[in-house]
């Protein structure tokens, strides 16, 4: 199995990590960005700036799609439902799909539409900021983690994606237990993204404030409890390890805070909303995440001018 033809849907912070390297190393005939309507027109007219470089990637509208070997889904959670529809013509009998969204259930939603035979698990770890119209990040400062649900030995599918990433110079890791890894990242996102968005503070706050860290870890402990209810063991040492992780961009802002800064809808339903929903289903209290959920929803309403 060899990955030759690829498509990317979602040319934002996560998509920007892949697109330049895939186009350069696979060629424009073997890589395309899926976009339709006004977004297609905007991308074809204006392109996109990534680390200060202006790119015009090949664009294919959903209705003109043909099957690809690999599709990377890199939209926001708020755009996942439409992305599932838009990739339909790009999915063939042997197509693999990687969903690099935050959260813990995008693979399940895609599998419900196309079947688990097309899905691999994945998540991203890279800080990206949109500055002056450019997606800025250290190309070697993060990675995609991907694989089957369990990866004690590498399947042909995983080896094929691995070979493609190596060809394109895309940093990657393959984790033995991908579900655990996805939940570890989810726990980190809940603690940092939600707390920073509510308080309007950069990453530096986690280096300097006892109070910010207290809020962060209260939110994480609720994720730990919910995960345990699902049979996923997020240990106290995992929380401590996340706390010890060096902060490379102290004045950087989390993705949820960047969304609020830009007056956009956030992914709060996928973040704290998921913790609250699962907590109710499992009978596990999640008061911190319930507060975060309603508070960030209120900040969205404020951005919409509801209180003027």
C-alpha cells in the first residue's frame, strides 16, 4: 500500500502544518485542498500566508472530487458536519482518513459516515498563532501522532502513512495506545484552553500564577474522572507531567482564546460541553467544566453584541 494522492480539508491552523510540505513533496497533481463556494473563491483569489510565505494551493470543490489515497480532516469542530459531507466524492474503497481535530469523538463521527475501515486515529501537538493574516508556527516544533487504536506492531495502513509523512518531512509519532493519547491531549486542552479563554491570559500565566494553575488542574481532574468512567486511565503522574512541560511561547494564546479575540464561535461544545455531557451520562459531577462551558458561551454572546 502506497499513499500517492492526498486531499486536505481545512486550511486553518492545523491544515497549514501539512499543506506546504505535502504540495512541495507530492506535487500539485497529487495534493489538493477541498473547498467550495465563497471559501474556494477566497482561497483561489487571495491564497493563504503560512510562516510569512504566500501560498496558492490547488483547490477542488466537493462536487468535483475523485477518490484519494489519504484525506486529512483539519477543520474546526464547528465545521465537521459539513466536512463529512464535503469529502464524500474523495472517499474511495481504499481511502484512509486522518482527523486531526481537537476533542475525543471526531473519528467516531467520520466512521459513522464512512466506516472504520477508512479511519486511523490521530491528534496534533503544535502551537499555531494567526498573526497579521499569517499562520505562524515552528515547522519542527510539533508533530502529528497517529495510528490504529493499538500499535504494538505497525499495520500496512500505518506504514503507508508513515512513509508519506517521511517523504514530506512531516514530524510524526506513533503511539501504542492512541485512545489514551487522544484523551491525554483532551485533558490538557480542557485545562489550558478553557482556563486561558475564560481569563483572557497567555501561556505565561501557567508559569506564574498559582490561581490559574489551580483552575486548570480542577478542570483536568474532572476529565480524569470521566475518562476513568469510560475505562481510560489518566493518571496523576500524567497530569504532573503536563505541568512540567516547558512553555516555548509564553505570550502565545490558546486556540479558544484566539477564537474569542477574533469574535469567532469557539469549540466549547467539543471541549467542556463534552465533559459535561459524558459526566451526566456516567453520573460523574463536572461543576468546573459546567462553569467553564456557560462562561465561555456567555463570552461568545458578548462578542455577538447581545449585551449592548
